[in-house]
C-alpha cells in the first residue's frame, strides 16, 4: 500500500526543488560569464607580456 502525501506538501516540495534548481542555474550562468571575462583579461595580460618580452630582447640584444 502506498503512502499518500498531502497535496500541499507535495506542491511545496516541488516548488522548493524548482526554486533550488533555478538558483543553481542562475549561479552557473553567472560563473560562466565571470570565467569568460577572466579569460579575456588573461588573454590581454599574455599579449602584453609577450610584447614586453620581445621589447626586452630587442633592448638587451643591442
């Protein structure tokens, strides 16, 4: 025999689960955006370091 759960309890659990899932999805998207921004910054830093390294080689090779 199956246990019967009150409809309101089931609805509250379902709402809670959906709310948690929605919050996790929001955080996931936010972290993806932040990662993308950090990758752009890192790429720029690498470009600057590469150029600086080239300039230093030119300066010290003279």
